[in-house]
C-alpha cells in the first residue's frame, strides 16, 4: 500500500522563512551591543550558529547515549556503536582519521558510521536578516550589510575551492558533489524512500540554502532525495552488519537550522535511522586529535563536563561553599592574649570579691545570713568550723561594717 506524502505546510512560503523569529531575536541582541554571534563550524559546545550542540541534544532526547568530541580521537575506540562525523574540509579526511574510522568498522559486532558533509554558512543568513530589519538604525544597517557581503564572499570562495566531486573516506566510493546553484530561500521537500522498493515514500518539508548533494557509488542505495538528486545515501561496505550513511548537507542539523520546524523533523528522522538506544560518539570536525590529548582524555572529560551549562554555576556555588567552610574553620590570626593564671588558682581572691560586692549592696541582713551560712558549712579546704581560727583576715573583711567595704 502506497503511503501518501505529508501534505504541504499551510504556512505562507514567501521570502520570509521560519527562522525569522530567532534571527530577529539575535539581531536585537547584536544591535544592542558590539558582540557578534559565534559561527564556528562544527562546534560541539556553546551556541554557535553553525554548531552541533542542538543536534547532540536531539540524539539524547531520542534515547541515545552521546559523547561529543571536537575532533576525531582515540575515544573512538571506546564502547560506542555509532560514530557521527561532520566533515568540515574541502577534500577527503586525512589518513589518520580514515584509519581510525576503518578500525572502528572492523570491530566485532554491528557498527554504524554517519558522514555529514559541510554545506553553507548560517552566519551569512544571520547578517542577511539583520540587514533587512525595518527598525534598524542606518549606521547599524550599513554595518550588517558589510558583514553580510564579507560572509557571502567567504562562502563563495569556499565553494570555489571545492572540487566537483569529493570522496570522503577511502573505504567507500560515495562522494559529495557541489550543485550548480544554491536552492535559495524556498522550501525543500525531502523524499524518503521506503526500505523496500515498493514505490511508497514519505516527505519532509525543510528550508535551507541547499547546494551540496551526494553521488552514490555502485551498490549504494539512495535513501533520501531532493528534486531528484541524492541527499542521503546508504553506502555499501565490506561487512553486511555495518552501516555507512552519507548526508550531503549539514545545514538542517546545525543549531540555526534546527530553529525551523521542518528541519527539526528531518534531524529526528536522521536520528531514527540509527539503532535504537545506541551509544553514539559525535565528532564536530574531521581533524585528528593530538596523541597527547588522546592520552589525557579522561582528565579533560571533567573540564568538559564543568563547561556545560548550567554546570559552571553549580561548580561556582560549590567552590564558594568550600571557601566559606574553610574560612569558618581557619584559626584567628594575630597574637594570642596572655591570661594571668595565678590569681585564678587563689580562692581567697573570690572571697575578697564577694565581700566587696556585699558591701556595695547595703543589705546588712542578707550579708549576715550569707556569712552565717559560710561559717556553718565551713570554708573549703580548711578545718571544721570549731577548729578554725576566728581572726582570719579574709573573714574579718566580710564582717567589717564600716567604710565602703562594710556590710
């Protein structure tokens, strides 16, 4: 039974794209300060327009365990089932990266490799939206147009440096090809073929400037296509258990691209091609990591964990708590006071002090009662009351009733 493609979206498809909302918000931020939004390609952390942190979150939301790395390193040999590589160069990946990928596929058990080609720059689209704002000051509009022209020039120069067909890795003949012109700002319809060639298909509506497709090799199967050109290809590999997928354009998978609802559906459909609940390692760049960096990857993992939001705020609060705890337990600095200990041991001083207090009270009856109790019970450390000498100086001090010391 043939499945009908999804009906086209009822939303208007004029020159304004669905990315307008976010780009206008970014423009408002950019117009109020001198800072510019980052546009580093393949950045696995942060909010770069061309980063992949949002796609990493899509993978996690779909039930996968994901580790993101900025470059291909020896972490590839950990217990991962799927490797995703965003190819950011103009030619094939270097020999070290290709060798590591080949070793990954040669491991026992089914492995999956997803290769994503670089295509376009969302930074150019950002400045285009900024320049088209009606409420923008003329000076800022000229500045945005200058940034847009510079971004377009760099992007066109990058396309000119690309060969017509680019082989990615030596163990597959599938290539990336540059189309003649970009698709512009119009909507794209991605046709998804059924696993079995029964004529059924499914469609996704996306929106991005598409200019890079895939050239399948002999034995490859075209899974997705746009306007009759291959967009996602399942490449043939030596082992029937392993899977190699090649996507021509990374634009719908990048942070700015995922703002569009249709692009998000395409990204989710790409994730659904991977084995359910798999362990995924994602590389934002096809560069090879340094050997020393590979060996110390365990040590760097903690720093990467702390760098993820909102972990920096949590770590700052923990550090502040530790500082306050240490401060509360720290010794008081300065010279300690020397206390006189001899007078404390002499109990007679307490008797003299009590006599002076009673003299100041002017309460003769109470003073006499206390003195009588003292004589009756006996003074501590002395003989019984009958054996005590009656002319003790300190006792007479209590009995005196004249002067300031009288009771």
